[in-house]
């Protein structure tokens, strides 16, 4: 009896992307607060830059994970090896 190798990518990317996006955005916010303590007069600019960094990183991760999941789905028939 052969073993079937199954990769489930339908649910993983959504949860992973949400976690990475939230972590990236929160890191950007934490960086903004740290930079605010060092240089108060640049706080508005730093807040905008770090928030933009969080959003851009999140969207790039979403698109790369989408492409990765599509590639894995295309390779799925090749990964179903039979003994």
C-alpha cells in the first residue's frame, strides 16, 4: 500500500500572512514609539514611514504567499509519490 503525500496550503497562507502582517505592523509601531523618544520633532514623519513600511511589507508578503501557494498547488501532482 503506497503512502500519499498531501500538502494542505489552503488554510496555512491566510493564517501565516495575518500573523506576519500583524507582527510587521506592530514592529513598525514599536519602532515609531522608540524613535519618538529619541527625536520628538520628527515623530510625524517617522510614524508615517514606519506605518507605510508595515503596510508595504504586509502586502508584499500576501502576494508572495499567494504565488507560493499557487506554485505548490501546481506541483502537488508531482509530490504524490507512489512506493
